[in-house]
C-alpha cells in the first residue's frame, strides 16, 4: 500500500513549542549548567533545536538504547548500544526524547542514569502518547500530547525513513 503523509504538527507549531520549553528550562536552571542527554536516534532533531533556544550554559551527550530480542518492545528489557561519553556525577541532567509511548524506555533510562548520581535528573519530551502508556511515568517538560497514530518526521522514523521531515506527520498505509 502507498504510504501517505498527513501533517499533524507544522514546523511553525513545533518551533513555537520548542522555544516555549527552552524558555522554561532556561528559567528553571538559571545560573546552573545543564547536560542534555539525547536519546538516539529520534531525539536528535529536537535536541538540535532545543539547545539553540537555551540561554543557559549547556553541554550535550548521546545515548542509544534498544529493546532485547523479538517482540520485546513492550517487555521493558532494554540494552544500551551506545553509552554516554562521560560521567554525569553531580551534573544537572535532562533527558531529551522525541516521544514517550509505553514509558518503558524512559523508566529504564531514569533507573540507569540515577545510579550514576547526577545532581538532578529530569525529562524533556516533545511528544507524548498518553493512551499507550504502560507505566505511570511522565516528562517534566512535555510538548504535545498526540493521538495513538503512527507519526513520523522531526526525528521520528518509519523503517529509518522520514526523520528529516520538518513537520510531524501521521503516516497512513504503512
Ligand atoms: C522511540 C523513542 C523512545 C521510545 C519510546 O525510539 O525515541 O526512545 O521509542 O517508546 P516507549 O515509551 O514505548 O519505550 P525507537 O525505539 O523508535 O528508536 P529511534 O529513536 O532510534 O527511532
């Protein structure tokens, strides 16, 4: 079947929201230094916009995780396939995610990063699919709550495609 794209969030709406979130973070962390931990690959476009709107001292690092085995996307068993480059001990860390779906990835990341003794640990996610949540877990900074539709663009993919779209689109017929 042909894949069809329908714009859900325009690039302008996204930029407005990212600016809003960045302003909140800049206020909340005034006088502090933050480390943005981007969760690859989906979070990379959001990170690159967010960091440029921040007015506080900012460092970045990257982590990549994947679920173990077949159909374990919903098991919550996650492995790190690319770890952070440096220690986060005593740092103010914000996890930057494109989307929270079941919440399992985020639970794992929070549990894992907490053991590394950051000064603080918060979560910033552009998109949220509350209907899909399997755990009570939420972002401290959240952009848009969206319906349970397959979305692509602005970092999100379908079989690694569409991450480069500037808008966030619903993909039909995938
Ligand atoms: C997506 C997203 C989150 C996770 C959220 O990553 O970036 O990390 O899924 O899902 P969950 O709340 O159900 O755990 P994905 O595994 O698609 O990898 P990608 O970012 O490399 O595309």
